[in-house]
């Protein structure tokens, strides 16, 4: 019988307390839990001890001296995978490096071999820890395709991430884990989705405007053109410039209308982006989108499905 509820007892380490919680894990949806790396590490260790859970582990288990195809062939036989070997290679975008020794492959290619190995285990309950950290777009899309296939096969997937954008990209149900407990993040309501289809954005330039943010006991006034984007987490908003965040007193709803005049757009429930800083619109393989920001950090932020048409119209892409 497939497990649908995952219960975690409170765990304590020298520096971290993992709160007790339980979540329903749907067999047709991917669940993502966003947390800091310390809580994630404790949660991963707890899940590793659960005999009903298969925790994706890309730290060991492959053979560097063997070629990609030899690795896949070995695990294909070992786990008794029913999908034809060639289909596995194509599914995980490995057909162009089959004869390459694993030790000579790129980090993204190796990650895709790990994905293939894990898929071939046929595990009923799958947990992944930061699976798309530091990999290329092809590998991210490959992982998303694997999640879709697992959902079709009614095999639940739980993704642990330390990046909010990754949580929103991968999870159909998203939670934030903190010391105080587990909290589900709100998604767009049907009313908001309907309203988004009717929204048109007129960008004009108006009078001088500065955005105040707090840094310790000081108030800094930012020019809108300096800002990459504004994000909201747990009801608190922050201005983001490169990889630095500055606390903002206003909510996204309060600041949204004021910033429209300066080329900003509410691209997601939790994000307002400076459109002048957008370098690329990324389309993932499950009709999910991200915006890549032209800054030193090369940040990516989520773009809601309901907002893609408006963004295309703003940039004259239709």
C-alpha cells in the first residue's frame, strides 16, 4: 500500500532543531519543501532512515572508469528496469555521450546519469535533495520530465531545496520549513488567474521616486533603476540587488502600482521584477517559466503561467 502521509518527529542536533510535522504526499503531484541548508540536512538524515523512502543520492554509486552506456546498462539489469535501455538513454539526454567514460563527463551529464539510475530503481516514494543545484537547463528539464513520468506512474516525489525559485519551479505543492514548523506557501487563486488574463500594463515615466529600505538602524533610499526585483517571503518583502537583500516595510501589493510607472511588473505572487533587468525568458518542460536577470548573480525568478502572455506582449514577442 502506497504511503500518502509522511510524518516527521522532532529531531535535535547541536545547532538545529527540526520541528515535528506531517504532510500528505500525493501520488500525482510533486511536493517541494524549501528550507535553509541546516534544516534540510537534518530532514534528509531523518528521511534516509525511513525504509519506505528512497532518498536520491548523487554522492556515490556510479563507476567513473565505465562509459555512460556501461553504467546505465549495469543498473538497468541490476534493478530489472522494464523500459528499454535506449529509451532510458534518450529520456535522460545521454545519447550523445554513451561512449564517454563517466570520469570525463560534465557535472550536468553525470547528474543525468544519477537521475537515470534513481529512476531505474522503481522506488515507490522518492525524495530528492537539491537535485538541480548547479546544473544546466537541459538537465533541469530532464529532471522535470522525470517528475512528470513518476506522477503518471503514481510514484510520489518530495523535493528538498534551499532555493525558493527551485521550490516554485519543481513543486506543485510547496512548503516552507522553519524552526517554527512547516507552512504551505500560497499559490495563485482562480480569481487571480482570471484577473491576470485581463490585465494590461502601461509603462510610463513619472516624477522622482525613491524606495526606502532598512539596514540596521539606517534607512537607505534606492532608485528604482538599481533594483533587480522585489520578493516576498512569509509576509515580509525585500529589495534584491545582485545577491544582497534589503528589508522593505511595504507589502508587494502596496508597492506594485507605484513601481509599474518605472518598468516593474508583478511576474509572480511573490515577485515584482524590474523589466529593464530581464535578460532571458526560460521555458521549462512542464509549461513553467522563469526570468533570468541581467546582474552579477545571474539570478532567476519565477514567472507565473498566467503572466507569460502579458510578458510576451510587453516585450513584443507575439
